[in-house]
C-alpha cells in the first residue's frame, strides 16, 4: 500500500504518530512479484466445498437452536472471500448487522475496516469476517454461555471450510470463547495462540466498539495489528 494511503487509514483510526513508512503489509496479490494475473487467480472452489458453504448459510438463516432466533431479523453468517488468508472474528451482530445481514457494517465496522486497511487487508479481497454468534442479542447484551454453545459449531464449520492462515479475535468475548479461557483481554494480547486441529495461529486485539469508546487504546491495537501481520508474514515465508 502507498505510504500516504496507509497514513490516511491510520489517521482515520486515530493513529498518526510513530508510523514506519516502510512497514506496510502488502495485499496477497502483491506477494508473488513474478506471478502473472492468471497465476494469482485462485481456481474456483471444488463443488463439495461450495455445497458445504451453501448448507451452512441456509442452516444459519433458518437456525432455531437458541431463543435469539425469536428476536433477530436474520442470521448473519459472515462476509469475505472464501479463500481469504485472514479470518477476523467478532462477538455478535449489532442492530445494523442484523438489519443488513453482514457483520461489522455499523460504526464499529467502519473502524474495523480502517484498522484492516492499515495492514493491507480488505473484506472484499483478502479477509473474511465472522462473529461468534450469528444472531443479534437484544439490546446488544453480552452473549450467554448457552447461546455461544449453540452457535459455536457454525463458526467451527466456517473455520474448517476457510482454513485461514491466521485468525484475529477482536474483543474479549471472541477471544475468551475461541480460546476457552476467562483470562482478561490484556493477558491474551501480544502472543500467538493456536486454534483447532490445524493449529491455526490466533492473535487477539481490542474490539473496535471498545476503541471507539476508548481511543487511547488505539495505539495498543495498532501494535496488535502489526504483530498479527508479522505472524502472518513469517508463516507465509516458512511455507
Ligand atoms: N460487533 C461485533 O462484534 N460484530 C459485528 O458484526 C458488529 C459489531
């Protein structure tokens, strides 16, 4: 990404200092300088994978596993390319997400997009975004354990289909439920966790809604994003 554009994104999320002008991650398409456009184009997904995605989407849309189906407008599966290297996981749809059927499209979503763009990511090209809960809890209250237990299998199936190279958990609820811990967010940041049978690296950062309320912590979130980017780059180099 051009340094000036990255600066604009960083300014948009409230970070305009201490920026190394050469530290930007490049989009996946930039990673293989010699590759032709055709070589970079991923092959279409195998039919059975597409069918599994279709089945998952319609199950989520029709889900009645917990009482949240009584108050939601619609289930919200996720958004992004199904071959994305990055998977971002939040908590649950809010009012706007419930209305539009897409995760992170409200104010927090705009900040999330700016955070992702700051490290060269975009939900349209190289990052998939999902939530722990697929249905909105009324009044945006915290998810209840039984709701998480009912819904988590959908996310696990999503992860198995995506097989991301790295996962970024945004916020305490996502981090604690994915890692099966009660540890506070501050203790989960700054290190690489592993998720599932594929040992997928998982990095934790603040939820953008929290950052909107607590802008002083944006600087720490930027450290987390750079850390996640370096984990991703090292893994890409090793493969
Ligand atoms: N907050 C979340 O955790 N997820 C969304 O999709 C929107 C807001």
